[in-house]
C-alpha cells in the first residue's frame, strides 16, 4: 500500500497542468540534454509542483478508488516514493527535505534547513548538485513489488519504474526551460537517508538535480 496521508507539516502545491502551452513532446525529446551547471535564479513553487507531478502525480481515480500515476507501474503497485531537497531559491517554500504525497498533491516537511550538501557528500562529492535549486530523490519501497513478483523480477520492475519516472521529469523539465542530470552514483544510501529523514523503508535509488541551465 502506498503512503497517501500527509502530516500536520504539509504544504499544498499549486495545481499541476495536464496540457501544455505549445511545447510538443517531439520537441522535448529532441532537445533533452543533461545539465550540470545552473543559474542561481528562483524557482516558482508552481514549477516544482509540475516536476513532482510529472514523476508521480495522480492522473486518474477509477470507480473503485484505485489511482493511476504519470509513470507506469508493474501491477499498479507503485513502489516509488519521491522526496525533494530544496534550497532557498524555491519561492514560497522553506529550504528543507520534503516528501511528495501524490494522493493530495502536497509536500510533507521531513526536515527543515539546507541539506543539498548532504546529497553532495553521498553522491561522491559532486559539488555541482548543490548549485541546483532542487534535487529530487527517487526512492523505492521495493517490497511492494517483490512481494508479488519475487526478488529478481520484482527488482527489475522497480528499476524500470525508476527510469520511467526519471524520464518523465527530464521531459517535463525541458518543456519548462529547465534541465538536470540523473545521478545514480551514491554511497551509504541508508546513511544519507537517515541524515535527510527519509523513511527507513524507502531506499534512495536516483538523484535528480534540476534547475535553469547556464547554457
């Protein structure tokens, strides 16, 4: 079962858009590039909202109350949990570590303060990460999938889902005039999780710093 509730430390996000402003999917596919250098410009909360929705946002609730998200999931089990580490560049949001709650399109504050340096430390000192206004951290509660499909197939499906969500973010970022990079190189993921107050059952799988590229 996915985590669908939000604590008292909850920030409602602006509504995400499900239709674009003239940027085609073909254009985003053609222009998508990795960026590791960012301009120090503010990020509107509406932009962060759109990025989070693109990764794991709810797109439909059926008559039985089952939800469907922007990224496909084996068996609709949705093992992914999305966290974001924000800097002071995000408008109308205190710097901190937040957990995205898709069911209510909100952020739950997990830890207040500047913590991009912790992400840098556990990404083998890739200092450029700290210059992004946000770093999304895709985590997985793998047991949701392995319980049904077994350890080998289940883990394969989880990893595929991480890729699906990450590509969604990359294309959404391109449509918004942003870029980022997918960072899989991490050390001591469980220690990083403790420092960022990520739930123990949520294993960090991928880091996605995003911002306005310098070029």
